[in-house]
C-alpha cells in the first residue's frame, strides 16, 4: 500500500511539473517557472498521507529532471532540494497544529508563512546552488534564479494547496444550498467578464479582480475563492510570459516582480479572507449550539410548579353541604 502511495505521489508530481513547464522562463541558462504546482501537491500529499511518501516527491522530481536533459551529479542535489522544501514545510505545519480544513485564521497564516514562504526557502536556496555548482547557472544569475525559484515554489503552495485541500472535503450541495445558486451564477458570470479584461488589457487594471475575489471569499469562502485565485494566477502568468496585456512593455525582471507581487496578493487575499469568514461562522454556530444546550438544561433543571385545585363551577357553586 505504501508503494502505491509513493508511485501515486510521483506520478502527480511529474504530471504537475509538465503543466508548470508550459510557462517556463530561461534565466542565465536555468529553467524556472513563475508557478510550480508540484510544490503544492507535495505539501498536500505529506499532510494527507504522512511523511512516509517523501520518496514519491524525490522520484517525481527526478523524472522531471530527466525530461529536461541529461542527469548529472549535481542534479541529485536538485532532487534533494525539491524534496527537503516540502518536507520541512510539512514538519513546521505539523509542529504548530495545522488543520487541513483551513477553518481557522491561524491555519491560513501558517500555510502562508510556514508552508509557502519559509519552507520553500530551503528548496530554492539549495536548488539554485546546485545549478551553480553544476555549471548550469552562472554566478551572476544566482539571485534572479533564486527569486524566481522561491516565488514559483511558494506560489505553488499558496495557489494549488488550498485548491486541493478544498477538493478533498467537497460534498454534494444540500437542498438548502440551491437557494444560493442565483448568487453563485452571478459571481461566475462576473468573473468570466472581468478576469480576462483585467489580465489581458494593455491598461494597468489588474486590480479589478479583487472585488470579485473578495465577493467569492466573503460569500462562498474557500470553495469559490481558491479556484478563482488559481484561475487568475494562471491567466496572469500566461500574459506575463507572453509579454502581452499589462506586461507588454516591461523587461523580464519587471515582469517577474509585478507578476509575483500580484499573484501573492491574490493568494493571500483568497486564503486569509476565506479563513477569517469561516472561523467567524464556526464561532457563531458554536455559540448558537451552546445557547440551545443551555436552554434545554435550564428547562430540565427548573422546578415544575404544582397544579392548584380548580374551583367548582356550576349551579352548585357556593352551596354548603346539606343546605337547601
């Protein structure tokens, strides 16, 4: 069973890597991507399946490197870097009591700062050093490649991981949920109209996606905000790598900085706002449940007043016994 899980993680990692490489960038001879979905898949796999599936991450990373060219000695270091980053992120999340339901603000903050930003520092730093030592990256390109690697891995956790965590606990809609379908349909139509306009326009109107994102997070929480954040990030990456839309007249460094700042803001807004709303809703439900239980307890403990004898009513009322 463990072997099957490891092979499944490896297949998912390698498949997601091929999707990430569709929008690859070449920086000083090194191949990097603005969004690396395998990092999010690796962290989620460790959260759900445990630390024992880490060989699947290494195997998936190795398969990905093989598809890019001949494998050298320092490429094994890149495989180790790709494995250590998610493993360290998982260990830090487990240390702080992270819950995969993402129903608390502390879980959202932990995923952002421990799972994404801190954990992926390890993979980016070690991986880029391996590229430099292996001669695949010039020393002058260390910091640009390191920045792109770190942000790509971090965005994979911030954008892909919440989506996978949400899908695992997705359920069929209940009867009362159908009352919200008109609003959900309105949100979908608005997203379809606004998102391409914001990302493809030559004007700097990327901010137009945030009202839609806030609407999704406030009203439908993670099941709506996570897919929308992923969609927005993918469209923005497509425009940036294709040098069209708002990214048309910018250099590579300017495009990377603008793209990562935008994607980071989208992911943070989606994740943290949805977590805050979910936490407040759960607190309200707990308070309502406590009130119901308290009312039932008071009803059971309150003394029952004895019933008073009823006064006679009728033609004989007020007559003494034996009287005429």
